């Protein structure tokens, strides 16, 4: 069994346990990056588990790479565009694809935290805030 901070003997895999996850979101969200260059030595992707608290809204921002999100629980309104020109409500079971460079933000419009898993086409998170 792999223990925290221990990789496979041959360096083929890495298990990242909750205490090792890193939260760099700065977006009024709770996020733990499980797979990244920092936590697992990834070179091309990252994955994280996150939560959007009841009533919270992230800042409008974008990433210079593609992002895919799977909604585990809750209901969110996702806004897209430099001035929130488009929006869509998403809920548990939905996947959301966000191309690199597209400004977006997320609002929790339900009565429970939104729980989600995201995957990115980059080894570390880069967040560019849009005012």
C-alpha cells in the first residue's frame, strides 16, 4: 500500500492523499489539487476536487488551457464571456467543457454546496482574473 508522500518504487504512479492536496484557487471556493506537477510530478494535466459554498460566486476569470468539470452534487449557474453574456444552469451528473481563454465564473444557486471534480490540460493551475 502506498502511504502519503510515497510514490511507487519504479516511479510509475503516485497516490495523493487529502493532506497533500494544495488549494490555490483564490476564487471564494474550496479546491484541493490532487494531481499536478507539484503533488504528483504530472507533466501535462491536473485534477482537483472542489466545492462552492452555499451562496458563493467565484470571480470572473479564465485559464490559458482547456478545463473539464464534472458536477457531483449541487446546482450552479455558470456564466461565460467577458461580461457574462451567456449562462447555463448545471447540476449533479453534468459535464462542462470550458475552452482555454474563455472568461467564466460560477455561482451556487442551490441550497447545498456544489461538489465537483475538474481536469485541466496543464500540470499546474493558472488563473487570470477578468474585471
